[in-house]
């Protein structure tokens, strides 16, 4: 039985990757054509299943009959490879559905990528309704090294068939076939095994999500690498990553879009600062993936993870023979946001007893120019065995194979990750060096900068995976006001914050000037007066904010002035009244917020607030269920974090109160599904022990 459920998922992927029968639709007799490349690849890889040809040739091709139409195919062919132009795809898809074909790979371009969205959508619907799993269009092919099959439109080549005892490798999935080709060459050059290389193109059928689900359970795959330009089913994508995490398989993800302008958000700073890329990165890393930001980083991380799939939590031990590199590596570590742990006194004594007496030893460890190769095994072993060290990073001027052999001896018996760099850029290394490198358990490279960046991300990944959170669900918030749909006025937003436990200024909503005077008398002067309406998103620009009103006469005058100003600036807005609040003591202005993305889920935001939020964009994003420790770490990562510690005689700020405010907003998002956005700017942070005050608040509901 066929239907939409058979057009995607791991079973559909398995049928596509391991077909028992293949039809080449659109084949010609011209040598080097896409159809001929597919046919020759099947022969080179000794494909044992049935091969069917469909085309216009009157004569047999390669001794095989050529059918005139896909409607002549036998029932239930596993894979149809389309080697025909875009204009012919629609009818061919319909014919394949009639013949109950299991999957189709479409090479042709000329669909949504050139504006033909309607045609692409129509083809996708026909295939999905008929249970036909599509790969493409606008893709280059697939390589299955596990079973030995390569189907590529540009060339015929034998797959690197996995043999008995083969180690699991990378499963590579990407929307850009050209980028995958470059990655494949790099991996081949490094000797990194790859189980599958899958070009997905426009993804109108099978998507990266389906392939990740398949690879999560594939025994020949130990690391999943994904290049995706659009995730159509974010929640399922996150679930697939979690599935890999549960299986102990790292996922390396590259997703372009950091430089694309974020979606417009007229109502709040939070919406403007939480773009698609930022949301995606926060939540995929929370699910268990690591995001690479460059192709070099993606390649380096993938190679390290294939060799060492369990990243460390602790920082690396650095071994070099250059005092200059000690300084440079410390600079880079600070830039990249990680540290080199200090070694234990017993480890330090081994360094001092083994190496020349004039060295300055620690971590990073400079073996100095006076070392002898026979001293290296003991030093390496002491460094990698130190309990404070998470992994080993050797950056050395390697001139002989003997040096590498001694490094290798020191690494024996340790399962900690190991990376080795031969300094000297492209200076050729002697054959004995390369032979020792091939025998080494360390991942090998020629660029210390690249490897340093890779291990910084690798170690960060280890810390992400090691995070723990309480499984307990937060209790519903009591005493909440009734909210309408859309943007809520500030006075209602503050009632929600107060119910959640975030301090707001003393005050109340006034409908008249007399009401305002009564509120001010009750809470005490000086006060602030703010016009209130859900539609008045920019109160200050409309003249709707009056500060530091010291007595009743000033308050009444401000009321009249403000009402006239708002009427001129926003004649169609009907005010609820004005919020009268006690002026807050000064402090450091932060902003905290949250946004619920309809596809990806909830992220929390924390950053420098007030007027600086737009100018500097100094913010950190966290997943909606972040723990207190994660919020504290995000605070430390702010570029403005030093302000919170107290500068120029200012007292330290109450950062713990900030943490609790962020956690309270997280609780709002977890227990109030109707809330899609929260924006508190500024959150005034007072001196340590004096708490925080939410001076402005916007809540948006759906």
C-alpha cells in the first residue's frame, strides 16, 4: 500500500539508498551524458539488481532494451533516476506514481531556484500523494560506500565499498552538490571514511531530516554532517538530532544565513534581535548538534569527531617548542572563549624533572629548543594523563619521523582526543614523518590557527552535551490578568511580570488626571507618567512619556501636555489611560526577553539594554528551558559583562536577580502557550542584593 506516509522517513531513505532495481529515465546513447554516467556507474559498482532504461533510442543501449515511456516499467521499481529536462519531470512523476515506483532522483534544475515554485509544488504534491519519495530536483547524486553504489550525473566512478572490519564514518548530507564534492575531496585526502554522500537539492520530497533519522540508526555511520539552506520541518529536524544524540552520534551542521537581515519586527527589540539563524543555532545546539561557521571548521570538526566522537568538557593541554606559540595560543584562547586548565603539581614536577632546567613550564607547555626526542614520550604521557586536561594539542616544528614516533609512544593507552599540527605551513614533510603520522592516533593538520578554532568549538560542544537540567515542569503562574490577542499594553504586561515574580515599579493605571494624582500621592513622588495603549508601540516618540515629576502640579501639567502630544502623533489610537509609577533608582540597563518561533520553538534573550540594544546588539540567546547555570554563563559572555562586575568605583550589580528574572520569563513561556513574545527593556539592575526592576514591558499573544 502506498500513500504520503511512504514518501518520507527512514524506510523511504533505505529504499532509495539500497535499491534492488533501478530505472534510468531519459537515457541517451551519447557518451558522457547523465544517463550514460548512471549506467556506467551501476556497471562499475557491479549492481546486482534489475536495470531498466527509458528513452527515445530506437536501438538497444549497452545491449539493453529501451522502453518508450515510464508507464512501460514493471510494477514497483525501487529507484527511478531522472536524466531529463525540467519540462518533462511533471508528466514523468505522474507516470512513476502509476507504476508504484518507490523513489526518484531528479537531477534537472529549473524549479523554485529560478522562480518556478508552482511547478515544483505541483510535482511535490503528486509524488507525495502517490507515495513516491523524491530526492532533488537540482541535485548531483548519491554515493553509498557501505553497499558500493555511486549515482552521479557528472561522472561514473566506483564507490569505496566498506569491507569487513571497516570503521564507521561520516554520513554527509547537503543541499549543495558542489560543496559536498569539495568536502568529499578534503575527506578523501585526509583518509576520513565516509559512509554516504547525499546531495538533496531543492528537497521537495526527502529532506535532510529524513536522512538524519536514517543515519541515526545506521551502524556504518558514526558522525552526521549536514549542510542545509532551509529546514522545512524544524520540530522534526530537532527530534532527528536528538535521535542521533541518543545514539551517541555527533551532528555537525552548517547553515548559511548569518549575514541575512533578520525579519522585521515592528513591536519589539526581541523580535528584531532573534533572527532565523540565531534561533536555529540556539535550538539545534540545545538538541545536540554543533554548528560550524566555515567550511574549514566543518571539515576539521568532522575529522576530529570521526576519530573521537565524545568531545571533552575540560580544556586542552598544549605542547609546543615555541615560547612565542605559548603567548599566541593564550591570546587565541581568550578570543575564542576557552581556557587551558592548569596542570597538577605532580605533572609539573615531571615536566621540570624531564625537560631542560631553563624552561618555564605549565600549560601551555614549551618543551624549549633544548629537548631531546627521547624526553617527549614521558612529557606527552604526563600532560595527557593529567586529570585537569580534556584533550591533547601538539603544535610542533616536526622535522623527523622520530619526533612523531615519540609523540605516539606518549599517547599510547590514553583514550582522550589528540590533535597534532606540524608547523611550517606547506613546507613538505619527509616520507618518514608522513609514515609516522599515518600510524599516529592523533588527528593531523598543518595550521595551528585552524586546529585551535576547531578544538575550541569541539570543547564547547562537549560542554553543551554535558549540560543537565531538571525534568520538573514549572508550576502555572497564579494571579495573571486576562489578556487579549496581539500586543498588550505595558500596564498589562507588567501585571504578568509581577505575577511571575519580577519586580515592577510601584504604581497603577490612571484614567484621568485626578486618578493620576491619587496614585502619585499613594506611592510618593517623584513619578513617571506613561501613555497606555496596545497600539502605541513607541510611546517616547509620540510624546507619551514624562519623567521625574516631583509634585502634583507638575503631574497635572504633564498629563495635559502628554494627552495632546499623543493625540497629534497618533490620532487613531484610543488610550487606556496613563501608567503612574514611582521613579526607579538608577542602575545598569539590561534587556531580557523571549520569542516563540512557530517552527523552531522558544528562545530567551539577555543583553545590554536601553538605547544600546540597537546600537551594539550585545545579546546572548538561550533555549527556552535553560537552567540557572546556563543563564549565568550567558551573562558572563556579554561583551558588557564588566559593567556588571562594577567599574570605576561602582558597586557590583545584582546578577543573581538578573538570572531569576530570565528564569521567570522562561516560566512565562513554558506555562502560557498563548504568549509568543516578551520584551523587557530596560530591566534596571541595581547593586548587589538590591534586585532588579522591569521599567518597561511588552507581551505579545496569539
